[in-house]
């Protein structure tokens, strides 16, 4: 059965003190009526320990922003699955467009990270999406299909979340039309072997558009960037009607 999942990706924002302060305001804002949906926060690596401690007893799950495919080794700047699991991490974002664009992530390395996450008991959130140039060229479906085909080799789709993030809508203020996002997510779902995979939409999700986004039949949640950094803003998104 598909689950509704709202995740906040804090990217490279917030110190440990700021993360703790966020939770002190955010957690009381969660409405009981929102208990039907999962809530995930993905802070920086340095804040994971603080977040884990302060989320104890709440229904908010902890996520990380990346994971390496090896158990250990000479991989400066990387973090392994067991290291994340030890901190109480349940989810991990993999293949975000910023990782692909700025840090050389390929579909091959994304696939390795997906399998490693699952091996160590983490649920990966796989990000896929097209650039503005690719969309304008009518290549959206082909690009996403190619990503899915390569990224999901030998990946267990019973322990997987996918986030459709049109790259041209990330941090730009532009949001993919809700109906169009719904259509593309339907295309993604048609290529999966497991129809119960939760598929989120990401790309300038805000308090004033979350209701329309979540009213769409194929959309199972949201991966939220900037709007997840403010407690009141993210609480409104989680508590959508």
C-alpha cells in the first residue's frame, strides 16, 4: 500500500543548535489529523546526532542526504550505511540533482548507493528529473526512463521511495504544474515493478501550493527544500488538507 511521505531536505543549512531550536518549534505544530502521513527530516551530517536525540519519542523519522556504497575505506568525505544506522537514520536521499550536477554522481554510482542503503537497513529516496533544456526538447519521459532503468538495477522496490524533482523547478521559485507533475509521476509508476512504491514531488514546494499538489491521484508526498527550513512553513506543508 502506498504511503504518504513528507520529507524536508535541509541541504547545507543549520548547525546543531539551529536544528534543536527548529524542533522545539516544529514538533508542537504537528496536528493529530496528520498522523496518516510520514514525516522525515534530512539535516546535514553534523546535525544527525542532535536530531536523533531530540526526535526520540516523536513520529518524525530521521533521514540523511547521502550514503557511500562501501562499508568502510579510504573515501574521504563520505559516510557509510552502518554509520548512519547507528545514529537512528531510517531514510537517505540518493541521486539528488545537486549531487549529480556538482559532485559527479552518475547513474552507476546512484545504483551502488541505492543497493548499499538497502543492505544496511535504510530506505532510499531516489531523485529523478529533467533539466529545462531537456523538457523544452520534449525529452522528459526519455530522460527519466533512462535514469530509472540504470538506477534501479537489482534494487528492491519493496523498500524504496522515489522523488520526481524537475531540476528546473528546484530552488527557482518555479513549480511544475500540479497536473503535469501528476502525469509524469504516473509515467514513473508505469515503469516500476511494484505499484506500491511511494512517489513524491519535489521542486519549490511551498505552503501555498501543497494542497493542490497533494490533491493529485499519483502523488504520494513531497520532498521539500527551502520551505522545510522554517518550522511554521514546514508544519503547514505537513499539515496539508
